[in-house]
C-alpha cells in the first residue's frame, strides 16, 4: 500500500502488521508449539515475548527493528565460520 511492504503477522490489538520484531526463532519440543510461540513472541516484542518463552520452557531469539538480538539464556549464540 503506497509503496510500503507489509508482512503477514497481524497484531490483533491494532489490526495492522506487528512491528515489535523483525525475526523470531524458537527451539521447542514440537514444530507446532514453535510456530505458534514464534508468532506470539513476534507480536509481543522483546520483554513480554522472551518472558513468555521462558514460562513455556522454550528457547527463543528475537531480532528487533534496529537489528539488535535478544535471546533466552539457553539459546546458543552462533559462532562465525
């Protein structure tokens, strides 16, 4: 719309695409749980999203709109190759 690209993860509170994150990765015991939690964390953002990940017993990595990375304690940082 008007030259702006929008993604598909909608924040139901606003009716617009979520803007609290650019990317979220989740490590969980099932793919279904990972997909659902990744979308919720994407919408909630760093503080609330990573708190949710911890409470659900999963590991998560969130990249915010400024490109900063935030992760739960068990999400292993990647080493450069």
